[in-house]
């Protein structure tokens, strides 16, 4: 019976594998003598007392190298914190390393060599009086700053309150208000009447022919709902017609507030109580007007 080359190779390989699997496996300890190979069980390890103390068993993490260069653990060795030469779990003071009489740290149980509590020196009357240290000075400065802040806050709260407005009426039953607009100044007196308005001893229709100016003048009465209830006497000077009308309106609004402070809120909302700060801008040197420049010529 003849076999091919591949069949013969497979037969030899299977024969070798079967012999290797049936052969007894002995543990591999190249550094131990043959007589110590039997010390593999806990009973034999504990019973043996002639073992040299210089020998240390391999830990579970120690390994024996294989043919491929990789390491594998040995699970048959027992590794724990018990010293095998002693064979017991009792604590012996001889096992500790003694420093002798000079310990690295003093013993807290020893009264003579323990840590001593340093007592403060007795008060001899030479200490600085209270209030002279830096901490006391900083505390005093902080208290003074807090006191100033509280006073300032109280002043702010007091100033934030609306002023108490009272009626201001002279002996003739009139209220006075001064108004301004641009370069115009108007002095206005109001008193209960039929709604007659006199400007510089002239009737309003003669002094202000334009209807928009007359509407501007009577607008405070419309806002306060007092049309036809007061007679108005005005002395105005400076500026033009529009400036005079704006100044009279401002003066009437202030006079109404003096006569009755309850008239202020509606006029304040419409802006009648505010002095208009707008004015004509002054002419600049080198310019024809405030901002108008002369025609620029290249050559």
C-alpha cells in the first residue's frame, strides 16, 4: 500500500500530536531542585519546614516563557500574604525592623518624647493697645466706608422722592410762570376768567395772525382741560414770532402748574413743561453760515 507525500506528512503529524498529548506534563521550574517539585499543594507547602528562607515562590503574575516568547501564568502555585517558613498567621514583633532608641517620629503614647503643646507667653503688659494693629485699622476703615455708603444711599432715596408741590397764588389771585424758547423770554400771569389772552397789551388774534401759533399757545389749556377758565396776560420780548409762541406756551404751562399741581402730569407727558434747548447754531469763520461752506474751485 503506497501513500502520497501529503498523506504521509499528515500521518506523521497526527502520530506526533497523539504522543505529545498522552505524555505526562511536569511543571517547569528551571531554578528549583528536583526534590522541591512535589511542593505544589497547600498541604505539602504548609507541612514543609526545611525550606530555605532565601527561596520565594513564584507569584501568579510570574510566568514561564513559551516557545513563542510570550509569558503565561502558573495557576498551581499558592500565593498570599502568609509567610511560608512561619506557617502561621500570628504577628511577631521580631519581624519588624527596629530603629533602636532613635525613632523617626516620637511616640504619641510616650509622655516624655511626645509632641509638646507650646503655651503662649504670659501677658506682661507690653503688648500694643487694642486698635493699633493692621487688622483693627482695616476693620475701622471698612466700617467708615460702609457708614458713608449707607448715608449716600439714604440721600439718594430722599432725593429720588418727588418734591412736594403746593399752590403758589399771589394776593390778586394770579399764578406766575416764566417761559423761554430760543432767545425769547415770556412772563405769563393767569387768573380765573373767561379765556381772554392778551400779549403785550394786544389781542392774541392781532399779535399772532398764524393759526399754528395760536394753537401752540392754547395747547396747555387743552391738555389740562381748562379751556376758557383762565384769563392770560403775557409780556414777551426777544426772538421772532415762532420763538414768542413757544415761550408763551412754556410760561402758560408753568403758571398752570403753580395754580394747581394736579395739572402737571398731562402737560409733562406732552413735553410742555420742558424748556426747548434748541437754538440757532453760530456762524463759523471761513464759512458762509453755521455749516455752509463757499463753493470749492480747483484752480
